[in-house]
């Protein structure tokens, strides 16, 4: 459903949800962010998707239905074929005794779709409007539960076949094994999983999905399926099906619901057989802007300033799975234009950037990060991205490239931003070279984002607040000061969060919050939109260390990472934990999520 911007503005003003001044601010934000007004008001928590849809329903005189896919009977669902339901974003959810069919649509104003559906279902039709999220959740009922679907497919095989040997018929495109692999992949994509784990055990095969950074067991398959299942995946990824003693890597592509996905396959021999992990990469996805990733305030200003420099080095650090590649993909997409030459060396190439020259590391062929960088420097690049700095040779070449007029992006594995600088010294790079080339260091983690449809607020008691003060060192790290600045910005934008108690009026810019009066937590039961988990998607928490003159002097004099970090904080760097704390106050995540990804002891 896409509501025209003028109508969104009219609905909000008429229902006194925004003022004329706030409307002007939203219009300006719409121009700068180049996003529909509908998306902005939902993102800024001015109105929920459900409430905005209700207002729209009243305007166009179409009844609203809060659709629950689990309440739809299978025989009713089948009145509209799955292909047509997905094509027209519509679903039949009920039929009464007069054979009147109740149809839910995301956009009842789509006359062409409505005419086609009337021909398909007959004129005895009653049309309702629902939200995009609820409709997509309901459309998932066509596939049903993965366990039941897999049970049907597995049951169609010869029950007397207990052997582990792989037959040619097992590998055919329409074989039950091929259908099983397709189901596992399709379920993973629809569930928003980043990885699919197929793990052999002594008596069965475990299927697990990593969703929003957490591994969840989804199914157990008969052990006899293991070899044929692995062989089918190997064929798709163009791997050797007769090699079981050595790890292999490959990739293949699938199309689901009109979007293209690349699956990166890794096999590994373990005690009970071969384990397979498939990383899911959406090739149809567009780069997120920095606000969507979770950058804001001074961190966003420092990042924007660093990436427009003509030369220098920008480093992103964090453990595996912390979103470093996604951040770099967004930065490079932001800088991508016909008048610059962007060249990358990656292991592996995860995101395809149209217009960039991306190279895959291949150590067997002699294509290492260091050798690839040497070759790149003869390719007249403006911007270079190294997947990772792992050794002295690569680090030295990257610094030299930054010194000779190139903008270099790369990643390291360190716990925080300040540790990154001494780490380069440990690799053998001269301190004065680091001081003169590094522009900013970004440290990051990913936390699960609360489902905005069902999240709950609660009032913390004094003991809880006291614990927070000890954990986050709020006063010393400037946490309350930053929250106060955030509240002032929110007020100007018309989206105040009311997360802190102020003793003075909000108009008084000198007012400082003195007590937390509200925090947020996940709904234990969840809802349809978040698949009953309480969380939907992830957001980054960051610390962005700018290489100021004082920090440069500390690098040259070999100061410790603790000293550098304290100086950066004194110069307005927001520590990663404090950034997460503020996002928890805003209702974007929970305190427990921040502690899960940042607590080391």
C-alpha cells in the first residue's frame, strides 16, 4: 500500500497527530532522505502502520481488518491460488453462509487488481484493507508449517529405503530430496534467516536457522537423508560430490518471490558426517542509508566527513557477524558514481555493487589480499576496499595506498575502536604513518530490534536504575547529556520520545534529565509481524573514533588503547555501550540485548 504524501499529511493534520510546524519539518526530511512521507511518519513513531492504515481506510471508506493468518481455514485460503494472491497482494480470509467471500487487500484502490480478483472470485465479494505486514504474514499460510511440509515430502520417498547410498533419482530436479532442499531454503528466506545449518548427528540431521543473530532449531530429518541432501546441495553449488574428507566452498542462486538470492555454501567434515552451512545473501536488496543502519549525532557527522576526504583510511572493526560488510557496502554504494573508480578485494564477495570492480581472493591462484592490492594500485583506483587487514604486508600496502592519494576502506577484528590503532602497530606499521593516514575507526555490534507492533514499556525500579548506572557509567560517559540532546532534536522534529523525566520544561535547552522513567522489553508472546519472537530485524550500535590531533600524538608516542579511548570520549566520542543505552531508551532495542553483545566478562 502506497498512500500519496499529500493524503498522509492531510490525515495526520486532520486527526491532530502533527502540527503545521511538524508537517513542514517532515516535508523537509522527505526531500533530504528521498523517502515517502508514509515511511517517515511510521519510522519516526508519529503513527503506527496499523493506525495509519485505519485512517486511510476511513478516508477511502473501506473497512479495516486486523488479519490473523492462523485463523484462516485451509479450504478458504485455496479459493484464491497462491500465485495470484502473491501477485495482487490479496487473500481470501473468510466465507459466510451466503457464499460471500471476504477479501483482504493492501491496496483496495488498485482498480486493475480488484477487477481481476472479481472475475476470479465472482461479484459476491466484500473487500477489506489490512497492513502490508499483516498481509505478508497471512500469505505465508499458503506454505504452512515447515515441519508438515517436510513430513509430506519425506513420506513420499520409499519407506523401505534405509540405505545411505545416493541414487541418481535422488538428485533429479523433481525428486523428494530436491524438494526438501528447496523447502529448507525457501523457509530460511521467508523467516529472514542469514544462515542455514544442516548438522549431522548420530541418529538424525538437525536443521537450524540463524535469525537476527540467534540460532534456532527448526527441524530434525531422518539420518538416511544426509548423504543425498548434501549431494544435492553440492550439485547446486558446483562442488565435488565424491569429496567427503576435505572442506569445500561454493555458491549458487535462487529466485524467491521475485527477488534473487545468492547462497554461499560451506561444507565441513565432522565426527558424524558432513556439515553444511549456507549463508543467504539478498542480491535484490538496496544499500541502507546511514540512519537506517543506526548512525546518528556526532558519529554520523564524523562518518560523513571522513568518507568525502580525497585520501586516507577508514577502518571498521568488530567480531564476525557484527555487520562490518553491510556498513562498508552502504558506504561504497553512497560514494558510487560514474566519475570514481571503486575497486575491492574481498573474501568472499558478499554484496554486488553495480559499477564497482570486485575481486575474489583466491590463495591457490596466488590472489591474496596483498597481491590483489598491488595489482589494484596499477588499475587507477580512486577508492579501494580491502575485505580485511590480516598481516603486516597487507597493512603496510594499505597505508601506502592511503598515503598516495587513495581512499582506503578495510576491516579488522578488535573489541573496540581504540584497540584498532595499537593493533596496526603490532602488525609492524610505523606509528607516524597510522597517525597521518587513518581518518576514523568505526567499532560496531548488531542487536536485535524490538518489534514496533508489540513491544512493551515498563517502569524500572530504583534497584534496576542503580544497576544501569553501574553497567553503563552514564554520568561519566555523557549518557544523560546525549539523551537530553536527543530529546531536544526529537522535539524539533516533532517526535519526542518521553524517555526521561525532566525537572524543567522541554523548551529550556539547559534542562537535564535526572531519572529514567520508561524502558522497553520484548513481548513474550510476540505477534504475527515478528513471528511471535518479540524482535524483528537488527540495528547497529557504534562508536566512531575520529583521529584528532591529540589522538595522533598519542599514537606516535605509543599510548595504550585505554588512554586513547579515554581521550576520544573526552573529545565527544560516544562509547558503543552508551550508544546502545540511548537506543534502548528510544525503544529500538532492550538493555539485555546491549549487554549480550558488549559484555566481555
